[in-house]
């Protein structure tokens, strides 16, 4: 009889689930471009029993999708550059290099969001996406979950200005040699690389690990 193995990561699971949290009160604090609520809650303790009741503010933000654009044949990557209010005091200024990204609207699938955002922010029609991973950017105070993908595209002459004016988007799509971007990321010097947001760093590191497979897919498609 073959030995049954647990799925990868099974041993990392917490002993607690959502049922170990008792949300006593949920009070809206702010509703605008973003939403914030104040929670009064308690949760089970590792040493047994329940914690005392306490309050936490929660930044309510839904699911988002990010897409890294990669050109295997020309060894290029495309990143958006746009103003970000959260980066006002950033040493390099509040215009950030990022993967294409957008929020998931009600009833939209992740693939639909990826297609929509690539069209809006890069002017490209892309149908095939390679899954990277999903993660929570800041679970200490935000409910947001980011879903990352990679799309293969011809990025020669792809630079341009994009975005929806009615959403106050002013987006510049920039194309870089992949090696230049990777060398900047690996410099190790604080502030040396202008790419300093988690979604883009994670996507580029994933590309380093999976580049050979994507390059082979692109070669096979061009031959076929």
C-alpha cells in the first residue's frame, strides 16, 4: 500500500480558523474612495480561553489583480508608471513603477479583470495568463487580497500613455530590458531600485524562477 502524503503546506496551517474569532460590533468609520470600519472583537488564545474584548480599525479593500507583461522573444518587460498618493514622501517621488493592476468588480472573474486592466493600462488585448500567486499585502490592517499573473506579449513599440481620464488615471507604460530591471533589483542598496512595491517585486522574482519555461512556450508558439 502506498503511503498517503499530505498536500504541500498542510503542516503550516494554523490551529485556529475564522470560527475562533467573535466579532461583537462593526462600526463604519469612513466611507469614501476607500472604506474603514472599527471592529470590537475577541479571539481564542494559544494558552486557552478567550482574549479580552478589544478594538481594531480595518481598511476594507477587496480583491485586486496584477499582471506582469513579459516579452520572451525580445527579453523585455513592461511596467506602468503613475502617481500614487501613498508614496508622497517616497525618496524617489510619488510616481511608481508597477505591474498593470486593478480592483475586482462584483461578478467579475480574475481573468476578466486581468484582460480589462491590460487593455486599459497598456492598450493590449491579451487572453492567456500564467498564474503567479495570491497574497495579502498588509493583513495587519487591510482586507485586500492581491492575485498576480504574467502575460506574454510583443512589447516592441508598446510604450505609450494610457488610463481612464474619468478615473483620474494618467498612466505611462514603460518598457525595459529584462536584465536591466533584474540587475537593479539585485543591487542590494537601499533606495537604489525604483521598483519598491510588493506586487512588482514578487512578480519579477517569479519571472526569474519561471523564465526558462515561459521562453520555451514562446519559442514553441513562434515555430508553430
